[in-house]
């Protein structure tokens, strides 16, 4: 269970959840910038257009598990949680060639049954976060309201409907500016876990 990575490197890790918004401009921007991130994908959200994520995978961005249907896992039995996690492991393995090592529970909600279920599915780490990107600024979990080395930053594949008219590309550009303003660079999470 991790929400940050112990490191002295002045890096943070960008993670993007769900997969609802499929903005082609975002794919172009991430290719041009070469900023690494990890996608925590939910099958029920992406199953109609897995192809959108292919160029992102080809760019080297990580693919991780965010369940089949995005339930609150704490409300499910261990076996039901296992079906959600292992089912998505198998779908992602078939699509991208290998099962993800990383898993994020929807809403950050988990219990010991989640940990046990994830372990039976071949997950190496359950990944939470320290900061999340909102429409125009970061939301911090610590009182000092700043990034720390090794922090995991959460964002979502969201569009103008959820972002009050802003695009995912605009939100991401703002987030990257906030990270740079604090003197950090973005590193690839899979290289540290």
C-alpha cells in the first residue's frame, strides 16, 4: 500500500484514473512533452474504445488496474473484489500483453479483503495518492500544501463537462505547471515501484 515513494529525488509521479475522456489533443501533448504517467484504467469506462489508449501505451506510459466496474470495494466480499481486480488484470493482459503490477481501488476505498484479493491477482502494490489535480489547482493531503519528493499525484481522464468547460489537456498543462513551479519533475512510477 503506497501513497508516496521514499526518495530524495525531486520527483513526483503522475497517475490518471478511469479513462472516460478520450481527448486526441491530450495524446498529442503527452507525446510532445514526453512526460511519463501511469493510467489506472476501468474496463466499463474504456471498453468501447480501448484503441484510444494504444498510442499512449506505445509512448511508454504505464497501464495499471482500476477494476472492471469501479465499485466501492469496501462494500463487496473478498471474492467479489477478486473478480473485479482479477477480471481487469486479465482484460488488460489480453489487450496490452502483460498484467499490470499496480492497482488502485476506486475512490481510494479498500480494506484487508482488498489487499488479500489483489494479492491473488498478481498485484505487487496498491497505489493511493498524496495530491489530486482539481480543475485549476492541486488539492493537498498535507497541511503545508506543497509537493514532497516521491508524492503520487492523482488526476482523471475528464472532459469539459466535469471540468467546467476546460479540457483535459488544459487541466494537465496546469498541473504540470504547478509541479514545475515547485521545482519538481515527473518520473515514471513503475521505475520506482
